């Protein structure tokens, strides 16, 4: 996936034309998250949801390229951290987080 997104960035010369500017990329990711939300809240077909999730994943990978960090390593580092956390049921839904001492469920 990384190579495909890098190829896309190269093909469209994103690094020379503002396409790798991080604030711009955050705005694009927010837009995609809104489209994901619309898929879920408006009952759109699973195919629409999967397409919007793929768009967000492509933008996330592209952001790692733009910011020059290893997304694969960041993923595994975060999974290791998450694996050490506890979960709670809050308002009927399971949540894994860094809960503050005395935080109510």
C-alpha cells in the first residue's frame, strides 16, 4: 500500500504543489471522516462506506509519507501500548483508554 500511495504522490507531484502540506492533509482527512459519518448515519450501502474508508486510509498513508514517519512502526508501537490498557463499559459500549483514577463508568 505504501508503494502505491508513494507512486500516486509522485505521479501528481504532490510534494511540489502543496499536496503534502500537513494542514491541508488534515482538512482532507476531516472531509473524508465526514463522508464516512454520512455513510453510517444515512444508511448508505456498505460499498460506499468501504470506498470512503479506503479514501481515508490512502490519506493517512500519504500523511505519513508527507511527514516522513514510518506508519507501520507507529502502528505497531501504538498497538503495543493499547494492549496494555484496560477496557470499561461506558454508556453500554466497550471503551479502551487511559482512564483517569476515579473516572466513572
